[in-house]
């Protein structure tokens, strides 16, 4: 009876939300107009525009010149008249329109600079390793499209001319040109079925389009159901109804999910019709060009739809969690933009060649659905992987709903104003002194630091190597320090500046040792899955350390990040997050952000785990000095391995084993768990530390 009453309330909330959403023109546009009209227009427009541009480039006339007064006529069959005739010819397969102007060498340079001609050829007799030859040089302006196009056309014509001269020389020598120029015939035979080739092409494009459409489909309903209710002032009315928060959230969630799923299905249908249309066009041109049995895709599409529904549930729940923090549509857009970037970036994994879709990747959100769609469309049916993707997305959605319900139980989050505004854009004179940053300020500062890392940091590291890495670290700490000063925040509270107890130092060291052993095993596992990523990280580090000494590397790679990164992540960002969120949510969010910061798929998991531990230590003790010590020890071991690999391998052979035995793995896990547990036990919190 109780369950029936609960379902009735959820159904009522669902119907109310759906009516509100369907009255909203923005939702209807995102659901219907975009998938059914915009996408086909974009696809057809792109094809027509590409064809028009290609046709225009070939039909336009290009002004060129030939300077061959330094060429040796007759040497190796060179004939200036024949060259010019070939360049002017519009009857061959290329059908290029090249008009030859006569200029001297100096005049050509001036004419090209003045864009009076598009390109010119200089032919000059030179001594080369193979003897004296006429060398052809094409001069053009790469910054000008017409000039680059003319240069490409000339190069193709010259390839024809070289082949023509070669045939003439061989014929004069009484040799068979075809036999010498093409002594062997090379051909390729694709054993893949036509459906597999088509599915492979769709598998690179479809995941990104599907994920984007689901995200866009869920975004507007999620904003309307969360921040929209607050902005309109209708949330208070809803909460006064005889409906529990769980029933309210589940009803809203089902409404948002319905729109997201509908948007995804309509997108899929739209793309399917477009594919059939192009298939029909190709077949009408040449019946032998593409022989595809469309019914073979039916099982694949059914599985894609099923997985898409599960993924839409997950994305809907996550989007609602993010937009719940906002007080208005405008603020919700600010929060949702980073989510969109992360989701779309992860969906690009389908473009990565030769990536193996393992059970581990099947549990990674967003990545799993993208790779699954790619595999399904080439008819690779691994049902265990499919079940992992379905189950994990359902589990992630359920966890997000639980988190959403807990967020709605927080009156401070739903109705409080503290911790939500962006104070960095407020006049400094109107701000009050004290406190910690708002979460909005923390997100903005973190985004600014990451942008500096990507754009400025990458440049200075390439230019100054190890010293460039130090400059990057100074930028990372400079942004939160400047923001804290401007907004008049309490530096001690914001950056958790608290002298640690001696027993805490021992606990921090033991915790770091335990976590490091676990991270080593995790790195070994991930390294076997993402070997290219590991190699890229190692190559980058070896390049930066070129010519550096041990002490210098220890200070910049171990000490500088221990101070600068801790100030940003465990100081500024974590203090804002734990002021606004529940402790567990703040700790895991800060750890995940720390993993993303390292811009590596392998490091995301390992550094993310370390980040969670560091946040927990600060949460329990209120001292950032402990995590700075842990961070330094972690990086110092890596520096020692880079400079003294043989010595470190002799001291710790188990840690360097590429394929450790089961006994060694169990031993490392046992020691790691014991050290980590003992360290966390010693990190007893101060009674004064409160949330």
C-alpha cells in the first residue's frame, strides 16, 4: 500500500514536470528541431559546400609563371616548351586551369609578393648527389588559399611531367618503360564486409553525436527542474506538498531522463534516415559501389538504443546534480559548461585508433558508451562487456540520484545564499574580510589555473624545460593567492595553515607509504592498458629533465608541486568545496579534479586516488603541511627512480617487477593496507576542526 502511494506521488510529479517541459519552447526545439532538421541540414550543407569549394578550386583560373633561364635545355630530357604545354593542358584528368605569365626571376618574386601571380616555378641546373640535374622549385604563399592551391596543382602537374620524361628517356634507350617504372604491381583487398566498413565509419562519428545530443537533451530540462524552480520561486511550494524529497527527485529525474532519451532516439532516427538517403544516392549512381544489407544493422542498433537509454539515465542524474547548485538559469549555465567539456572530451575516445575495449574501460563512464557503440557497429558482440556497460551506467545513475536526494535535503544548499556568488567580479571595497572562498570562485580560479597550465605552462616548459616547470608551478600558486587577497579571505583558514602534531607527521608518512604501494600496483595495471599514454608521460619527463641535476630536479619536481599544487587543490579549492558540500562529496570532487589536472588517462586514476587521500588528511587534521610532506615524498621517490634506477631497483626489487607474482601482489597490498590504516589511525582529528 505504501509503495503504491509512493508510486502515485512520483507519477504525479512526473506528469507535472513533463507538462512544464513540453510548454517550454527551448525544450521542444532541442528535442525536435535540432535532431530532425538541423542535423540533416548541417550534414547536407557540409557535403554541398565541400563539393562547391572543391569544384570552385578546380574551375578557377590560377596565374603562374615559369622561370627556366638557368635550366639546361635537353639535359635528362628537359624541354621547356613541353613543360609549359603540360601546365596549360586542361584536357587531362586533373582539369586544372593554369595560366602562364612570362616574368624574369626578380619580377616573379615581386609579382608573387604583390599577389599578381599565385605561384611560380624556378628550374635551375644544379649538381646533386646523383649528378647534374634540373631542379624544380615551387614558390608560393602558404598564407593565401589560392596560392597554396596553385602550388598543389603545379606539384601534381610536375609529377605527371616527371613520369612523362622518364618514359621518353627509357624509350630512347630501347627499354620498356612500364616494366622499369612499375616492376611490381601492388593491390589491396579488403576482407571486411561492406557492412563492417560502413559501421566502422559510423562508429567514429555516431558516439560523439549521440553523447552530445543526450547531454543537450538533458541540459535544459535539468536546469528547468532545479535552478529554474529556485529562480521562479516555485521550489518552496513544491516542498510544502505532502511529497517526500526522494519522491520529488525521482519524479523530476524521470521527466528529465524522458526528454534526454527522446532527444537521443530522435537523433538516432534522424541520422539513420540521413544514412539511408546517402546510401540510396550512392546506389543510384553506381549499383556496384556499395552493397550493404541494412537489415544486418538492426541488432546492433537495438543494442545501441538500449545502452543509450542507460547512459541517458546517468547523464540526466549527473546534470541535475550539477545544476542543483545554481540559483538561476545563468548560474546553471556556468556550472554546466565544464560538465559539457568533460563529457565531450571523453567521447572523443572513439577517434583513438587501436584502443582495446577491456572490462576496465567498460566501467569508465562516458568512455564505455563511446567505445561500445564503435564496437557494436562493426558487429563485435561481447555480451559480458555490454552487460558491464549497462550495469555500471545504471549503478552510476542510482548513485547520482542518491547524491541528488541528499543535496535536496540540505536547506543551506537549496535556499542559502552563502557560498554561491562569484566574489572575484565584485568590487573589493564592498567585500567583507574573513572566511573561505565561495565554490563559484574556486571553480573559476581552478579554471584559470588550468588554462594557464595549458597555454602558458606548455610554452615555457618547451622553452625553458625544468625552469619552465618551476614557472608553471609559480603560476599555479599565484592565481589562488591573488584571488584570496582580492576577496579578503582568511589565508590561514583558506589554505589550512595549521602546525601539525608530531604524531600526525608519522601518520602522514605511513599513509603515504601505504597509498604509494597501492598506487604502484594500480599504475602497473593501467600501464599495460595504456602503454602509449605511459610512454608519452615518460618521454615528456625525460625531455624536461635533459641536462638537469638531481638536487635541481628534487627541488622543482618534488618540492615546488608539494607547495604550489597543495595550495591550489587542498587549500583554496578544497576549503571552498567542504564549506558548500558534504565532506565525502568535497573530498571525492577535489580528488577527481586533481586527477584531471595532470592531463593523463593513467594519471587520472593514480593521482586522483592520492588527491582523495590528501583531502582526507586535511579534513581530519586541518593542516596542509602534512599533505605537502606527503606530496613531496611521493614525487621525491619518482625523482630518485629517474636518476638512480639501478640503485632503487636493488633496494626495492618488488616495486620494479613488470609482472609481479600473485604472492608479491598480495604482499604489497597487505603492507599497503596496514601502513595506510595505521597512518589514518594516527591522524586523529582535532576537536576544533568542524564543518
